[in-house]
C-alpha cells in the first residue's frame, strides 16, 4: 500500500488530516476479519451482516474481504504505518455474501445489497465496495437482477464502486454488475505485469469495455497488481467459535492482485472526498472522479477516464 499511496497521492490527504473519518464504507465480500489494523485504538468495524452462516460477529473464512477492507481503511497499525489504507479513518461495514471458497449465489448477493440500502442511514454508508462479479451469460444483461440490485443502491444515494473483473484483455470482458451504466466500474492500471490471478500466472487481465450494450467501461483505473494489504488467520482452530478468529498469524499482510484490489483503492479515495465534502451527491462524486483522473494515453476500453489521483480529486 505504500507504493499505491505514492501512485495515487493519498498521503497528500492524510497530511491534511483527511482520512475518511465518519464515512461508512460497506464491503460486500467474504466478510471482514478483526485485524489489528481495524480495531486497535478504535474498532472501526461498526457493523457486520452474514448471509452465509448467519454468525453475528465479524469474521472472514477466505481472506479476500479482509484484504479489500485493508486497502480501503486499514490503519497500518501492524506495519507502523507502512501499509496504511487509502482512508484509514473510515468506518467499515462487512456484508458477507461469499463463502470460504469465495463462491456465492445471486440471492445472497441481492439480499446483501438490499441490507445496505436498508441500513445506509443508520451506519452513514456513503460508499459500497463490490469486488464481486460474474460473466455468466444470463447475467450479462442490463436488466439482470445483479444490475438492478446495484442500480437500486445507486438510486438510494450511495456511491457504488464495482470491479471490472479479471477476464481481459478481450473486448466486452467487463463482468456483471460492472456493466451497469450508473455505477463506478474500476479496472487495474498496472495489469501489464505478470501476476497470480485465479490461481495461475497472467497479465493484461483487467476487464475491457465496452459492455454488450455499447456503454463505455471501465470508468476509471487504479493500481491492482501485487497489492500488499491485511491478511487474516486461516481459521484452523477446532474450537467451537473458531470462525471468530482474528489476524494474529505471523504474516499480518499478504499480496493479492486483480481488479478486486483496484476497486477498494477508488472506494477509499471516495471516502476521503466525502469526509472533506459530505454534501456531494453520488453523481457529483462520479463527475469529480472523471474530471480529476490522469490520462494514461491508453484506449478508453482499457483506462476509462484514466488513473485515479487523490490530490487532484480533492483539489478539483
């Protein structure tokens, strides 16, 4: 995350005490483990809803959601600030819709999205991060249930940030619900290096536009390759409540790659923006992202508006 901070200039905001404080970011994923970077000094995991096993307390039996959450709002406590998230003062709301394998079904995802709508005011949820997607044919439609679900959150006033998916570099390889014309769809800016995605080495993985309905996507790109963020214990304990384990393993951080990692970089940046300008609507946030992005000189279907830059976003 220290490298990401340099690329997107998020430290510029932190130096001015803009940390995302008070802004709720919902993470629709595999859960959130109680990593020290979320709970030391102040527990910022303020709510958790489990649609898989119905456990009441925060946990993550996969690790993906914890890694994503660390990118958004890790404090860097366990690394003495080296691996600080983009918005280290924001509040995190875990919505577990994927199981220990990272798999899920549409009904659980839709239930999670509805829960975000129903609880957005209670927890001041201004941003929802969805590093989840599918490319199944029945869902590659603007009228699919997943697209309707993210559109409903957007229409409620929440900023919806969705991964472009890792099925590039071919055209029309954006995953659902990233094909929604309303949401902010995020690609990886540095997918030109070979990384491990889906258990194998690959590059040029970031989903490319347009959508099947000729909508220009992605909207913006951010670093997504070889991102170091919060690790979680593997829950090997046989104790009754082992699902509640915290990140006390020797390796407090781990490396992951994909648009799943680029997406929370943008979600964290939006939390910074909204903590500085809480009056902004989701449409105004999207406009500011568009106007402040740095053109990388690439084709639209690869870079969208360009590379996220926090300093330009806040200084716009």
